[in-house]
């Protein structure tokens, strides 16, 4: 049986923490920043955790990570 391939698009967007949770950074934080409020830009800088309801799907996309 061959190894399961990692979904490369997901591997570039998500990282696994030491406790087994997944971290990602929000989109839309790199350009057209003039029309965005300071509060919105500040929140875009922070990384977020994936909800536990989506963790099973992500584990299927990233089996080797």
C-alpha cells in the first residue's frame, strides 16, 4: 500500500502545534490596507486556531505533518 500524500495547499496554510492543534493566519492582511481600520489590521496579524469540528478534515489532508 502506498503512502498517503500530503495536500500541499493545506501544508502551506496550516501548522501543527505541539499539543496537536492546527494554527493558521487570516487572509486579506497583506495588501489594500489603506481602507481597512486599525482594529481590523491588528486582528489580521494574529494567528488563529482551527475549530475542533474541522480538525478531522485537516488531519486527513495532512497525514504526515
